[in-house]
């Protein structure tokens, strides 16, 4: 089986989610990558070094400069004549492109796979991750999105894939890039951070959220996350949200401060290697998944913990 993996990038480097997707694709067969963008020679060369990749296909055109799904999907469909499966990371952009590819190919998409059980069988989460479904497909072409936290990342260096240019399918003219407001932070990116400190609604206000969470995160060189309740209350921006409707993370250490542990939140972080929970309610659901639980007033515990680090 020959697989085609869409490479998520920022124009300069390959995003972390791509490496996990390559690992998933390798379980199906031969792995080829698609780098679509404008001026992406550097990205293509980096992609060619990923272990397990045989070929990197490069579509360099202004139509792909901002990875508009309406332009990228027809390109993928064009290439699927010689591929059996298309895989994309289950990120915002990947989940925008893959359904369009599936629709154009007239096949069913299998979303957020957790494992590859066979050439046509996969597992995926349902009911906010409380159950795992095994899905078997009979479609002639596979379209899959991959939950990056479920697969190890392929090695970024050591490979020697060939690089080949492919023809652009052009700008379809149905969408246009207007602008992007990208939050800049000196902290690690949430989905790739090794340590995450997340705050919940119990922090009480935006000022207290940042006064307590930010110093602890800085001491640990950690990313900052938040529960949906904290985001909805305006304590933290949307891109901090961890959960089923936010970002799915699996760091080495996840510290949940003042988070009760609703199903929506647990679905986004329960695969973390070590979960530390700080909550004054000893019956909070978060303690059922926590490896280390501390029952106490976060307004006393967190400053004391930060001071001791």
C-alpha cells in the first residue's frame, strides 16, 4: 500500500504533528509526503530527512501559500491516482483538508485514528474518548486523520527520501486568504510542550489566572493551558483551551490547577504521562485520572509550589 501524508508546516519548518502522522502511515505501507506551499524548498529538504519516508512531492505555487483547503484538496485528489491512502494530522488545518479530499474521492473519512489494526481497520475515540471504536472500511481509497498524541514521532533526521516536483492544480478561486492573527509566546507551543500547566474556573479571574499560572509555568519552562470553563469566563484566550473542543495534548507532565475534570477536558489530556491535580474538592473527577493529587486551596498551594522551585 502506498500512502500520501500531507505535511503541516509554517513555511520554514515541519510541524510536530506531521512526525506522528508519518509513524501511522508507515504501519500501512510505503510513505510519501506532500509539501504544498510557496517557497518551501527548505521544508521539502527537512521532510526528506524524516526516517521512513521514500519520496517527498513538492507543489510550489502561490495557490498553496496559506494552505487553503479549497486549493490543497484538489491537488491531493490529483495525486491519489497513484496512492492508496491519504493521511493528515488531526489539527485545525488537517481537519479542514481531509474531509474535502474524502468528499471529492466519494469515500468515508475515518477521523482521529488511535491505532492501525490492519490495512483497512483502525481504532478511534467516541463518546469524548470514553469508548474506543474499531472501524473497518471497504472503500477503495483511505482518507484518515491521525491523533498525534497516539503515535510516537518519527525521527526528524536520518532519512534520505528523494524530492520530486509535482504540477499545481492552481487556485480554484472559491476562497482567499485575508489575514492571520497569530499569538506570539516565548513559552513552548501547547501541543508539543513536555510540561503543561493548566488553570480552571476556580482561579476566579483573568488577573488571578495569570498571577498564579504564569509564574509556575515559567519556572518549569512549561506551556500554559486552560479548561473550557476558564476560557469561556474570559480568563484565558481560546488557543489555551485543552479538551475535546480545544487542543489534544499528551505531555510528559500535565499540572491541572483548579480544574474539576469534566469529560470534555479529560478527553484532551488523559493520555499525559504524569497528571498532577491541585483542587480543594477531594471528590473532583480529576483525581480519578491523576497520578499525583493534592487536596488544598490553590491560592495557597500554587504560590508555595512556585516559590520552592
